[in-house]
């Protein structure tokens, strides 16, 4: 049995600059007393903005939430490349910045929109033969990471000041805005790095509903944490929903395959599973014949109801 006071849910954070994503997780663990906390996508220490934390049983849904699109706003500094492709690194090379006209910006937007291949920064969390790329780079190893497929749905560039551009990006998972800044600089022939970055959205979560560590501490002190604790199923709201009766829900929890009363619209894709009382059971796969197999069945301390 789990303690009734266990915390299961999602908290949308506004990460401050200078903190790693792990720093935020560690601090949240200390404040809430919930040891089981993870996040759905790293933000670099320099960056600020939306960092989605999953607590308790909601951590079982992280793998689905990492696939969410992201939106960013940032500043590109032209004329200098760095070791990290952002302002945190050492300057590698300075070059003169040519005049940049609007026609060039529109062409860059066309060039960097769509399905692309991107080389991640040398200082990144990607593992190379089991070791993080940033660890290899810090040890003095020089290695270019292989390009990876990414998707940029929308990109908008605008002049900010001499030698600086404002960038807004709507992209798929795995996109490095640092690399995008670097590549834009190369396309302009002067080099560039990312000067600042703020993540405004992760999937359906935005800064509008984001909170801070100080606010969380105050909620814990006042016993009002549920005001910012979202239900676990809100992290997969884009999934279709399927309903099973209570006996079938119990069987799902023990690994059985059951028939659904209202199958998801798209068979075989992950679906949110609820019982007839509206309580969230977890994630299941739905076959064409309506049979449901539990994939991630949650054991929630407090029922989550479908609305």
C-alpha cells in the first residue's frame, strides 16, 4: 500500500538561469519530500522557462511526454563562435558581421524550416559509447557528433540590435537551438552562438501555468500544493481515451488483456484508459478488435477522474 500523502502529478516549473535541470529536480525533492521526481526534457543551465516535473506515479509517463513539441524564444549573437555554441562557452573565433537584410532572414527561415539534419553541440548530454558528450569535451576530447534528424515547424528571425538577432522556434523533440544559432551564423558567413534562451511551451504546458521553487515551498508550508499539482493524465491529453468497467480495470492492473467499452478511435496507438467511474487507470494499447492491454498502469494514491 502507498501512503495517502504520496504525491502523484505534474508541476510546470519556470526554471531560473544558472540552474541545471537536475538542480531543479533535487531542490523539488527536498521541498516536497517526494523522492521520485523526474523531468520531461533538459534545459541548459543558461536557459530559462518551462521545465515539466513529474512526481510519483506520473514519472511512468515521462517517456510519452518527452515527445512533445517545444517552443523557444532567444537571442543569436553574430560574429563569434564558442565551444558550447552558446554564451557559456569560450570564444573560438571572431569574424566581421556583414549587413543582414530582411530578404536574408526570410531565406534563412525557409532554409531552417521542415525536416532537417542537425549536428548536436559537442557539449551536450548525448551519450557517446556510454559517456556523455560534455564529459568527453571537458576532458579535452575533440569529436563532432553525428547529425540527427529534427523537425522545425516554424522559425521566425528578426533584427534585435547590430550583430544580434531575435529567434522564435517551434520544434520537435531533440532539437538544439544552440546548434540552430551556430548553423545560422555559418549560413551568414560570420559564425554565431546563442546569447539567451527561454522555453515558453512544452506540449500543452506553457509559462502561463508555470511556478517557481519558492512558490512550491510556500504551497508546501500552507498545505496548498494541489493548487499547482496537475493530474498525471494531463501530460498525455493528446492521447485518445478508452473506457473499461471496474472488474476489467482490476484485471488490467494484473497484466490481463480486456475488452474496452469505448475503444480509442485509433487502434494500436497508446490510449488513456479510464474505468466507468472516470478514474484514470494508465496507458494501454488498443487492438482493432477493441481489446486493451495495459502498457503503463498507475497505482495512484488519489484517484484521477476523466473530464
